[in-house]
C-alpha cells in the first residue's frame, strides 16, 4: 500500500471547496449511483492558505506530498450528491486509527464519514474499507507521488498521465478541477464495486487548457 505521512497532508479538508457540481441534498443511505474519488494536490493547498498553511505540509525543502487522498463521495447520475444522510457520527477507534495511514487527521476521517460515508449505506468499517481499496485501485503517476520544486505541467497533461498508468481509465471517467491558481484536484468516477465508469452529469474538466499544476 502506498503510504503518505500524516504530517505532510494536514488540512486536506480545506481543499474541498470550489469544485462546483450541483447543490447537495440530504439523501437516504445507499440511494446513490456511483462514487467520485478525489485526490487533492498538496502544493495547491499551500498556495491557497499562504501564511495560514500548516507548516508540516508546506515546509520548504525536502520531500513534499503530491496528490493525496481527499475522499470517496456518493454521487447521482443526474448530477449532485447526497450528504449527511444520518446523524451517525460513531466510528470505531480501530477503524479511524487504521485510516490515518492514508488520511492526515482524525478530523478528516470523521468529516468524511459524517458528510459522505453516512450516505453510502455501509457501516464505517465497510465504507472506509472501500476508501482504502479505492486508494489501492488508483495508481498515481510516479512523478506526482511527491512534488519537486519547479514542476510545471498542464492539467491536460496530468489527466493524460493518469489515464496512461491506470488500465481502463478514460477521459470520460476522470475530471480535473482548477481555481485561479491552477490545478488542485483530480476526480475519478467509480461504480459501487470501485470499477472505473463514465462520470455522471456535471462532473467534467474545470480547467482551461493553459492552466498548470505547479510546485513553487
């Protein structure tokens, strides 16, 4: 299993804003069509937050995390997604502790369960097992596992590399998301068995051709 250091990926949760889909709605557990698997680009967080960025994640010099796990989100084919489908906030400690191998903080684990996992129709054990399995399913191109200062590549090139290194992943099954600073997230569509599938409505590339993934 690929490992990420918790100190290198603190506050991924702050990256969740800005990728417009459709307005979310309260739904019923298990009533969704597919998953959206999100990988966030760590340097984008560092640029966004500036002096407020977590220094453990954004320290200069040495190895810095590249793409890291953000979440596994139930979606509807017609667009949009359910959220906070139950008031269940209880995650067994052994499950939460195990997720810290690939998620930076207990707070992020708790947030993902409360907002997204409660709509999966699964127990916390099974939902986070799926998140782990999705992390294993998607291969991050080796040049993006860590972020080398001075790296500059277009969002289109990043998407192309993900398609090249992941069997059966196609442009219709992946989306790049940018803000004014450039690329900050990759989103990949999977069915409930974590098999790549075409994305539903409103999940599409949100980057201009000239926007880049940059490490400052």
